[in-house]
């Protein structure tokens, strides 16, 4: 990728920060990892001096402006207020703004109107619904296993939605990220009497269970899944590569892998009674009677499995954290009294760990800008991409910790920046010099994820049910109108509506969504019962809200509902012509027109 950049952009990127950075694929000595950027503690950086000080709105802007100015490039002008409210509304709540919300924002030109809008969106219960999906992708959330045979329901998790709802609630409460992580790894060890919080343990309790679980090799595979999910998701490191041998590129020896695996070998997946007073006669719980968590087993110290062979044992290693992320390269042994899950959680979110805050800040940045500062969000090791703006990443990570590890603070800091406010239509010379937009000279145009697309259609049609919590539904059921995050997620077979629009494989940790364009997507928009139902609902809504008004009035209202903007003169003429000429079996002209509006690129993309 870097070979495609112009020399001026490469020079600018090299001047962005003072951190020592090695190129991907050029690892440091395993004995001296301190020279690689991601293993150094993040520190505050003074914002660089810039010429266009009027564009410095929050603490991130100067870090982005400086390399643009040094490259002789211009940032894009600010997006208009309509574009910005649509962008902010989708990014913060996953929903388009209602026409009355747009009108109120446009009418409020008093100082602080943008701050008030962002504050309202952050306070909305739909904020947690939107942002929970990021975490559920990372944690490979699902409600069953991939190897269910016949009518066997033992491997189905009907109460898995309790974990999903806990994540949504924790985000809405702005539970500090360090506490958020600790609760999901060890809330039973933190407050053993607060059983209502045990659903948070679904982060590991809902993980994949492999066939023939009594087999030693199968259990070793499950430990690898836990280590991989934990380390790629929270630390941005591919530690599972060290199962069979020392990591080829990062300073993670095999012994460190088995130190972490020992934590999970000392923990078992467990179906705990949903009702603590429940005592089944046969000693077993039915799936619908249980929450799916983890529990303590007898603490064990694992022996290294030479070349990953469970029958070939080497040195026994203590349970402890990764030494490369520990002060002085010395990781203390975890407690002998339990599995060490709480010790592990505290080590992960310790301020002395150089990666936890960086990795999370990078993921949030990717959601807001469409591209991460580190282009490999789950690999901050030497084979990952170097950060485009290392000083910005570090400064933001430190300020994130200083501000109580608050996700809402972080989103607010980004959303109120002039960089986030930029138009997608940047300066032509900047586009030519920086085609990958690594300098953030304009906002990236982004395709809505399947959740945003489906929810936006329901919202425009007036069908959306914004109720929080509760059981899951089948995404392909055209009658269901709840937000898509509440759709049932199956490891055995992902719902077709979700998979068509690039929903990730829930068997695996997912660092970012793929983005494909296929004929099936267009066929869905043309023929699916869901689309037809929402088009009918939108047509009915337009008729109901405009009464017997002329087509022109109804078209204007349609554009406000679907695109959050006024219709142009040419679009109005096209719409009137279509409605006067449209024919079709079983569909009125307005039903056809509504389906066309819901199927456009403008509906699917965010400027």
C-alpha cells in the first residue's frame, strides 16, 4: 500500500510524530522489544503548531492538520449542517435523524448547538444499541454452536441475549472501559454476591465449544480460542501464534502463551441457574433455565506442549501476563487461590500496559472515520501496519485514560472536531496526492453496515420499534421491526439477510467488517419480502402524513424521511414523471417509488 503513495505524502507521514516506528515486517530483536512503537508506553504530546488555527476545535485537529500543511495540501471544507447531523446521528445511534430533529438543529444557530446535539445523541438509549455491535463482533457473540446435530438443544443458548443486553446497558451507563473489561473476565471474583452481574461473563461463557470436548486436544483448541479472542480483541496481538513455537515476529515466547492458557484451563464454561433457587431434580439445567458463564476450577499450571502436541510435555509455566507488556519485562505470577482471571483483567487494563487504551481508541476511531489510525486493528505487532499518526494515537489514548476510560468522552472528542466535520468532497489536488486518504484530508464516504441499513429503512417507513432488551428474533422475518442488533446470531448458519451484507463469521473474532458488492444485495433490495413490506409502509406513511396533497408535497416529505434533506428540482421532476407513468402488477406507483427511494446508494452510504 505504501508504494502507491506519492513522495510528498510519505514525507508528511514521516513527520507526523516523534515516536520511533518500524515498518511492518521488520521486527525488533526479541530480546529488546522496546524499540518497537507499540511496546512503548503511550505519552501525551503537545499539539503541533499549525497555520489554520481556526480549524483546531478539539485536541485531535492539530495532529491531523500539521502533516497536511507540511505536504502543501488543503483539508476539505466543512460539511453542511444537514450532512453533519445525518453523519453524527448514524455514527452515534445507528439511526438517521428524524425530519423534526433536522429542522430543529438547522433552526438553532446559537453558539453550542453542535455540542448540544452530540450531548443528546450520547444520552440516547440508542447509543448503546449502536456501539454494542462493535464489542459483539470482537467477542464473537452467538446464541448456539457450529456443530449442532439434529434437534439437540444442549448447545443452544436461549439466554445469550442477556449478555448482549448487559453490553448495551453498560455502554449506555458509560461504564469505564477498564471496568467494562474486568467485569466480563472476572465479575464473579470481584463481587461474588452480585449474581445479577454474572451475565457479563458471557464474553467467555458464550464462546465456541468444540465437538468431543473431553479430548485433550479439543480442550487445547478451546484454550487457543480464548487466548486468541482475548489478545487480538483487547491487546491487538496475535499471541495464539505462539502455541506451537515462539512467535516468529513478536516478542511472545511459547511460555507466555501457556501462561495465559493456564488461566482458561483453570476455568470452565458453565450453565448457571437463571433463578438461584432453582434446583433441578436430575441435577441438570435445561438451556432455557440457565445463563451461560464461566466458573472457577482447580487452578493448574500448564506444561508447554512442544510443537502444540498435547502428548509432548515440556516445562511447566506459571499463570501470568505477557512479559513484553509488563514493566521491566517481569510479569508477576497470578494468585494461586483461583484461576487468575481477575489478575489477568487488571493487568490488561493497567495504565502500565501500553496496548489496551491504544487498541480501543483505534477501534473507536475506525468506526467514526471509516479507517483506523492503525490499519490492522487486531494486530499491533510487527507484521501489522504502523500508525499513520502515532503522536495523535498516543495522545488520545492517554487522554482517554485520564478521562476515566470513558467511551462517551472519546466519541464526543472526535465528533466535535473539525476533522470529523469535513466534507467527503475534498480538494482535488489532495485526492491526487493522497488517494488512500491517509492524511485525512477529507471525510471518508462509508457504506452503512447491515444493521444501519435495515434500521434506517424501518425508521424511514415509520415501522421501527426502539424497545430495549428482550429475546432475539430472526433477521429474515419481514414482520419483525426491532433494531437489528437484537437479531438472533447463529454460528451454525448466519441469517441470510445478515450474511448478504457482510455480517462477520460469529465463530471468530472479527476486527472489522468486510465490504463486498454482489448481485444478491441488489436482488434483496428488489425482491425481498422485507423490502416490499417497508416500501408499502413508507407509501402508507406518506399518504397518511400528507393527506390528499399533490404528489409534489408527498415527494418532498419522502426525501426528508429517507435522506434527511430536501428534494432537488431535477429529482422532483423525475419523481413526478415516474408516478404519472408507473405501471406494475399488484403495486401502486407510490409503492414502487418508495421501494426505489429505499434502494438507492444514498440510502446505503454515509457522507
